[in-house]
C-alpha cells in the first residue's frame, strides 16, 4: 500500500502546488495567493524582471523536488510492482488456458 499512497501523495501535492487558474480567477486578496500565483505576479505588462523570476522559480520548485526525492523509492516500487504483477497475471492466464486445451 505504501507505493500507491506515495504515488497519490506526490501527484496530489504537485497538483495542488501548481494550481494557478482557480486562484487567478477567484482571489483578489494578495495575502491569500498560493506561491504559483505569486510567481505569476512577477510578469508585468511592460516589464519582465528575469533575475527575480528565475530565483522565484527555483524557490517554488524546491519543495516539489524535495517531496519527489523523498518518495521516489516508493513510486518506483509501485510502478515496477504493478508491471510485474500484471505480466505474471497474463502469463498465468495463458498457461492455464493452454493446460485446459491439452
């Protein structure tokens, strides 16, 4: 169960962390903005501050990288375990069908 929960946890965290559209439309108060909406505010209509945007992007991406690094082992186990179980299940079904035909 750990690999599946870790995978769902990582995907859920990334989805909520990257949420931009809903806060962009619904929130007017800048104190309630998530970090991605704050990052979006660095883009102006006439000016772009590329050094600030680059630094803010690294800061925003760092928690996602940390969560992925911590849970990567479980994600790989889940993917490999699901692939191995699926292949064994198919192999058993075809060998069982061949045994009944003989």
